[in-house]
C-alpha cells in the first residue's frame, strides 16, 4: 500500500470491527505493520507538501473552493503524524473510532 491515498487511510482505513455500529462508521483496527506504513507515509506529508497540494492559485484555476483554514489542516495532520509516529515507535496497532 502507499501513495497519496495512504494518509487518508490512516484516518479511515483498517479492518472494520463488527460492533453493531452504523456501517459508515464502524470501529476499525490497524495492525502494527500497517501503522508502520502509515507513519512513514504521514512523515512525508510535511507542512510544505500540504501547502503545495492546497495551492490556492491552482485550486482557483480548477474551480475548487478555497480551503477554509490551511493552518488548521496542517495542525490536524501534524497531530495525526505525531500519533502514528508514537504508535510506530511503541510497536502498537491503532483502533480507530469515528464519532
């Protein structure tokens, strides 16, 4: 696995657990091996990389609405990046629960 979609998978990937939760929000588990892959991918998502993919001029040229708060997006990605780096260092999997 890899590529640009892998960072998103770190937020919404994994194996769904059968808990009776709505099918669009099941808790999911990522194995320690998957966490390593996601942590490496997230590490490559630097602030500069995020700013480049949210290039407001390019977005306007493509008729894409502007990003509401790019600095907040960067802050969120940074928190996720740190979390996965910590889980990777500890050899842990990740349980995701969206609410």
